[in-house]
């Protein structure tokens, strides 16, 4: 049996009131490519952090601290922390859709192999 | 009078900053990001460039370099610190200065001779200018948009902590045309344009930048 490795995900987004020039550029490209009906695009960052062992509440709290200190700049960014397939339910981001996306990704990988 | 200039991996303007300090009459001292040692300097310049490749956010990783522990400690005790461009980003990430710098609103790198108005000549780095003096200092940046919430912007303006403002047009989307700010005490200054490139008519449009480096000599005497 290998050691279980939990994954903690930190999503970082610019605060709504902060201009997002990169999101604007992507939005512009949507229009040029004919993807209509898109009102706005905001670009963020996703950090996938793999732990040695389980995502205990204590360790998730540490990651939250790291997110606040390093991964996000709270002056201009909001962040959300959640555990994927883990033992701790945490953070405002819903697990459901994220997991389903990952399952799809795994299937795609398998198909490629 | 020793002026230390920090070199991070990816710093570009450290040599120019040392040269500017020397031209101003100071002894320029090279400081290394990995050494938690300020080598007994009387002032510190955090130069422009792309420290740590601007990974994560501009200045976000440099802010945790060993030398920054000492810079932050010194700044809180009154050590004059000037952050230019990337250095300004490092100072904001370190929370020595409020606000943050984001990508230019027009999404392009900018490089131009920029008109500025010096609005606070009471800082360690601007005491040689006249209040309201207009100068030309080169600007070259990717992440030069100064942003902060309205409360912070009102506070900066109310306390006279806007050091320099862009005139003749806003080049990067900075809120309220802000090009540079200072801390409460006036010893820490962040500036997006590059005074270290404007110290010699051979290579710059003016010598208006030299006064930043001569000012700090007076500030620490």
C-alpha cells in the first residue's frame, strides 16, 4: 500500500473591482473566433497541491495560511481552498463540478494512452 | 554614505542603480538577495527587472528572499528604501506600501519618456525637488497599473503620500494617475518610472532622476 496523497486545490481570482487585462484579452479573442454571447471573461489561477498523507484539518489550515501569505495577494485577490477526494470538506468552492471535470480529464488521458 | 542595491535573480537595473548612486556621490554597495545582510548600508534600492521571472505575481517571490527580512526590518525603523518598478512591486507585496501593481490596462509593454509631477518633496528620496516640480523620467513596464481600493486611495491623497503623478496622459491605467507613493514616515518610496536611467544625458532624455539619489544623501546626513 502506498501512502495516501491528498490533493488540496487553491483557486485565486482577482477581486471583482480590480481590472483584469488578461481576461479582457481572452474575451476579445472569443469574439474574433466567433464564440458569441460571452458577456465577460475573468482569468484566475488554480494551484493543485499534493500532500504527503491525508488532508487533515490542521494541514488544510496550513495551506490556507500559505494561500493567504504567498499564493494570493489579499489586497487585490480572493482565494478559495478545497480538498479533492479528501477527508476534509473545506472552503466555499463546490467539490462536485470540480471532481466531475477531473474525471473527464482522466478519461481523456486514458483514451489517449 | 553607502547605498545598497539588491540584486535578485532576474534584476535588470541593479547596475544602473549602483551607477546612479555613485554619480550622486554615494558609495554603491551590491547586495545579494540570498544574503540576509545589508552590509551596514545607509539606504537600500530595490531595482527594476523581472525578479524570479515575475512568477506568481510581480514581486511575490522576491518579497520572501532572505535579504528582504532585513530590508523590511530596516524600513520599519526608518532606513530609506526606494523601490523602482519591480522594486515598487516588491514593496507592495511586502506590505511596506499599500496597494498593488497589475498589468497595464492596454496590455502592452510600455517604454517611453514620461512627464511626472513630484507631489511630495518631503520624503527621503525626493527632498531635493521643488513641490509640484515637473520632470521627465523614463517609464518601462509590463505590470505598472497601480491599484488600491477607494479608501486607500483617499488615505494616500489625504495624507499627501502620493509622491509622483503621471502628467500629459496616464500611460498604464494607474488609479488616479499615481506613479509613486510613500509610507507614513516618508522613508520608503515606490516609483514605477526609472530615475536611475535619467542621470546622464548620454543615455537618457534628462538628468531629472539624479535628484532621487542626491536626496537620500541629505536625508541620512
